[in-house]
């Protein structure tokens, strides 16, 4: 509220004869816009710095010799502005600019992807001449050229407004495209060898020559969206539809925990493109390429459309009717429940409503707390940390990030793991006073772009740094300082304990930033072995009583012992102690030990998989039940802020939500025999009530806030760093934003903009191994090896090697069987026959 | 008036018609030829080398008041070229259960690809057959034409095709006419059919 009440200096000016009061420093074009006077413009964008590049917004200002660009002119006291509506001079100037812009603009509109939603087309119709006086030959360029595998540049159409270059420089920090050449040859281009007379292929395709730098930014799609003409277009949407074919639905991105609002455009039952939505509180008007283009998995031919049941005779999966499959699942789970119990792996891709359905299903139908959403390396300490400091808390917002004086980031690489958070951090740094301190092994490009100070940290040492490093404490001492921790800190013993203690000690606010869209919601929905919905501790009888009241069951019906986490469920299943597994969208390759996870799926007596597409889980499942992808259901994601991001169905299909499928399974299951009401109520069927998203929202909405005590934060002591011998190093690893993620499978065009996988080593280690940039380096463990080109990286501590977690040629979990902080062997060159063979078997 | 003379007067009208020219058409044995600009079924024309004139721009679909046209654009490549320029119609359908033959689509067509023939025999016994695709709509290959995909033969760029199209009307000559227009049969409206287009 202080912002609103703050007194601002104002000036009074006249626009088109109307007196108006505006904030000092405001631009004339914005003030006019607020009054409802539309001045045509191309280069002007409210989130970019003023440029005055296109000259379309010329207005007549009294006392000025020539018309002035209203997008760069700030208001002044007593200024008299006349727009094209009241001034002949302004109208003539704008008409002249439009004529010049069109002089070299090709008559491409019928084939141009922008046709029908093109600001140039629209404004040429409203403000332009009816006929052309230009009879000469128009300027020609080769068209279009690929400036990345995803983005196409047509220089003929470009009007040099520089929105794209300004976005790339100011917002994303990836200055891959720029203005080149001069005069009538001035053009937007990428840094290409052949353009500068080098040894390029000369065919105009960037990335072919040795020194070519393609437009591989994670945010390149935004330039396509803000291009006011059809100069930048996307390969994926190329010629697919016209604006009038499309039905637009506001939705939310399902990829990461940033929670971007989006617009999904579909035609004839198929989503054709997605655009960044306008939500100033979250993603402003931007999104990342993964969110924009990573939706092909929904239409993949591998989608499971009918339930599958493992045939008793052949042992193969076969298609079955819903009634048969539901019955098989219910009977199998009932039997497994009595035979060792069933573990639930919920995964991080669920909406809040679906996660709640899993949490309720585990407690009521399976009678267990063996449920965990974490499909990644994890620890028991993390579960305690989440219960103590994350569940039900929404303390830090994007606005806080932007306005914070300083932020310490640990266990998180914002550009790779939460793109929009990265953009906000960068905005805070460039436009406000944010100072970022990174607790990381090296200064990544993302950290570099936000001017972060690095505290070089060997993976596993974060706990000590957070607890002891004076620089961290000093950075957090300013009021409003933020401590942002990522999910990767879970694998460092004591790190999350140290983070919570540090926040308490310094008064800094703490935010936990997970990677997947459903992670945060799953905590609050109760998909943890130690938490019931609403952040209620399982061990607290009062909390259980609140839930049993809400679920209309007897107190004592809910299992009271904290359950097993993902690792323990997998270990128990692999040891044959579990009767069954219920698995949602989980890829075993993401777990700490993929091989053990697959053994667990094999050894578990009965596996039910709720999936979109065939996966390592469905291949081993006894019953596979297809569920709806995000576009075909409504739901809510909780982003890392703890902000609800509800979305509606984009495509109306017959696909069912996880909650609806679980409700149908539960309805066919017996009440557990240890249930107090089992004796009086021998009838079949458990009422879950999760079939309808609105019903779940009502149920969650009417649940009173918990009065149970919040558990205290864990206090785990840091572990000593492992010793590294000669030719050994500590492994650092995290995911690239665009990698071999299940949701990006088969998206070759998008994969083309991924960062090349490299093994990063420090200069000392490189010298010891005798490698330079580009030489092959092999990182090995007893299980297998990964060979990647080396990149000698500044700041990287001496005995550390970094690998991308799940990129082509570098699947750390599957090939090495270890996680960050483990000691790995290093050698120059390719793996020997011994290691190579073990990689094949892995 | 007596009954007798009254009958004569009535039959007289009938009798007089026996000497007038018959306006009944002997369809389907001698089908009438419609006026030259009659709005019949559509044709997707070709350039003289056989490439399609249609660029898949969907302006016809946009103009269509009956929502009868469905187009999906696709990308021409050097290996697979169906039309000059970057874009061609991957899918082109006209649903004759919906078409009202208003001709707004041909007015909208920027490449003069879509024109209308004089063919009116469009009755089908099921709805599916009323959806005409590129297979039915594309003009037949005339001598000297080559079945796409093939490279551009008339010039290096698409502009050579579009500029040349002013002198070279392509294959709409002939193809616009229904098969019977070349028949000798002529009737009251037939005298103009030879000078059409």
C-alpha cells in the first residue's frame, strides 16, 4: 500500500486539447494511451527502454521545430501535444513514415505467419495510404534464414524497430542478434562468419560456419512474439494456421515452478502454439522457450489412449476396457495392500487437485503414508525442512525478488531451473539495486548475466558455507534480503538445516524454488510421507483429527506413522517388501538410482501406472491407466512463490484427470480391514470425492486452516567432504533447461537450441589431465562412464567436475548411478573398453 | 359463354404451345451449358510448368461466409516444392455441402489460383464425397506440365512466377471450362461459351 500512497511529482499538460495530469518522467505516448488516444507505434514496448527507432509515433509538440517521437519524449509542465487526430503536421509525418516503412516491405502478407495479427498490417490499414507511390524494385534478401533451429529471420520484412535486440540485451541478456551494416543495407542478423567475410558456408544458415553464433537463447521465443512484423517467425508454428483459425485459451505453463501465465491457441483439437500471457505479478509478458514450444508431447503418437492390462497368459500388456482395467487395478491394489502395503510415487507434474487425490487415495484407500512426490535425489532432512518452512507458506514473491537489496542463491541455477525467476533477478539487478550472491561451483552464464558475486563451493560444502561463510551472512543482513534455495540442496546433508537457521539468524526471508510445476503444490496437498494436506504433520493427533473430520472418516482411520520417502519406497520394493506401487508421472531415470528404481518396479508385486505415454514405468506395470495432459484438464499449479495458478481446459476431450481415475479405482476397493468402520460397513467401495476439479477445490477451500503446531526445522550436522584421490573429483551437476526431459521428447526443433553438453573442469584439473577446451574427458564411476568435450571453466574449484544431468550423452543418474557431491574418476580421452561396456549394460 | 367455345379456347392455348420452341432440357442426355461466368465448382490452377498456384494463404477460407473451405499451409523445401515461394497448401478442402457458390473466395485469392468452373453436377450420395480435396480440385496436367513436387522451371524466384503470370495466365484457360463446354451441343445460352475467359 505504501507504493500507492506514495506522493509523486506530477505535471499538467494538454494532449489534443484535453488537459491531463501525469507523473513526472512519464512518456507522452503512455499518457495519451491512458486517455484513450491511440498513437500508432512499432518499436515502443512498455517493458523495454525507449528507443525511438521506428519514428511512427511522431506527434506535434508546440514550440518544437519538428514533429517529436512520443515514445521517447517525457512529459513536461505546460506541454501542448497534438497527435494525428488534431494536427495536420503529425498526421502527415506519420503517413510519411508509414510510406517509408512500406517502401521496402514485401507484399508477403498472404504467406506471412504474422498476417492477420500484424501491427504493421493493421496500422497500414488504419493510418496508411490506400495506394503506393513506390514503383521501384524492393530491396531483396535471402529469406528466411535460420538464426537458430527454432527462430527464422526474414530481413525483407524487418522494419528495424529493434524490439528483438533490445529484448535480447535488456531482458534476457543474450545478445546474439544485433543491427549490422549501415544505411539501406542495415539489417538485423546474428554473428555469422560469411556475413563478416569469414569461412562460412554462405548459404545464409547460421550455425554452419566455424565462428557462427546461432540465436540459442532460452528466451528467444519472446522476440517472435514482440516482433511487430513477420520478420521473426518460429519453425514450429510456421504456416500452421491463421489467427482467425485459432481458439485461444488462457492457461498456465506446466513445465517449471515459475508458474507463467500463457495463452494456448488450438485449431481442430490440436494445440498449435503457446504465447506468453500478460501477468505483471509473475511473468510480466515473457516466458521461456521450453514453456512456449515444449507441448508436442500431448500430441505424440505414443500417447496412451486406452487402459492397458497385463495379460495373465502372455504376460504382455493388452488394451482393455475401462471397467476391466479399473477392476484389475482395484483388486490388485487391495491384494497388495494386505501383502506388504502399497507405495505411492506421485511425481512432480501433478496439479494441486490431482496431488490431493493421490494424498487422499494413499491415506483412505491404501491406508499408508508411503507417498512421496519427489522424483529426484532427496533426503529425509528435506522432508522435515519442507514441513517446517515451506508447506503453506507464501512469503516471497517476484516483486520481493525484484525489490530486494540482496539475494543469496544456493542449490539453484535460476536460468536453467526457473527461467522467469532468472529474468526477475536480472531485472532487479539491472534496474534496481539487487546484489546476487551465488553459492555455486562456478559463475554460470545465468549468474554472470545478473552480476552475481560467487562464493565458489564444492558440491557438498554448501551446508558449511551457509552456516559459516561471513560473506553470506553479510549479504543477508540488509532488511528485505532473500535466501533462495533450490531442490538440489536436498542431497547435501545439513544444507537445508543451515539455510533455515541462517534465515532465522539474519532475518532474511527464505524461499524454496523447486524445478517442476507440481512440486510446490504436492507439498501443500499432502504428497509427503510426513505431511497431510494443508501442511499438517502426520505425527500430530490434532492434525489427523482435522483431516479425518474434513474427510468424514473416524479419527484413527488415518495412518499415524510417518511413511517412507521415495528412496525408502524404492528400496523396500526392490527388496520385495512392498506389495505394490502406484506410480504417476515419474521417470525412473530421474531418481537417485535409476537402476534400483527399475529393479523396484520389477520386484514390486503389483504396479499401477497413471501415465500419458509409454515409459519405463508403463513397460513394467500390471495396469496402465491413461490420464489427461495439462491441456486437456483444468487444475491449479502452485508456483514457487506459493501463488495459485489456476487454469481451464484448453481441449475438451474424454481424457480423465488423475483424481477422477483414482476415484473410480477407490470406488471398487474394499475399506481396509484395519479401518475402524470396516466391521460396520462391509460394503465395497471407498468414496474419494476427487472426480471433479471443482469439488476438490471446494473441499480444499472449506478446510479450515490447521491449528496444529508447525514442526521445527531440522538440525542436521554438515557432513565432511569426501576425500578425492589423484584423477578423482567431486561431481557437480544440474539440469539444462532444454534437455532430454520426458516432456520435451521428440521435440527436435526445440532440442536444437539446447546448450551443448560439456564437462566443465577447472584449469588445474585440465592441466593435470592434459586437456584443453574441446578435448574429450571421461567421467566414470564403478557403474559406467560419460565422455564429453571438456570446457575449462574459470572459478571452478580445483577438484570439481560439472556435467549436465540429463542431456544428450550425459545421463548422470543412469550412466554413473551417482548424484552431485559424489566422487568420480576422471580421465582424458574416451572411455576404455571396460568402462564403455559397463555403460552399455547400465 | 358456352361450354363448347370455352373448351376450344382452353385447348387453343395448349395447341399454340405445340408450335413454340421447347424450353425443357433433355437432361442428362444433352446437358445445358451455363453462362460463361456461371459459379460452378472450384479449380486450383497451375503454373505453366505444373507447380501449384495456391500458396496456402487461407484468404479464401477467411473470405468464405459459409465456412466451407479448410486450408492448412505447409513449407516448401528445395527437395519438396509444390508451389513457387515458401508456402503451399498442404491440405486444401472445399465442402460442397456448405458452399453457397458466392465467389468471394476467388475474389480473395491473391495468386489467381482459385477460380470457378462451369461444372454444376455436384450431387453426391454421401456427405464425405462432398468434401473435395486437392485431388479433385487441382487442374489436370496439360501437356508440358510436370507433376509437383519439382523445382521451379520458370525462373529462379517466386517473383518470376508472379510477374510472369500477368502475361501468362497459366492453365486456367481450358481448365475453367467444364468437359462438355468443348462439345458441339449448344443451346439458347451456349453461343458465348466459346469466347469465355
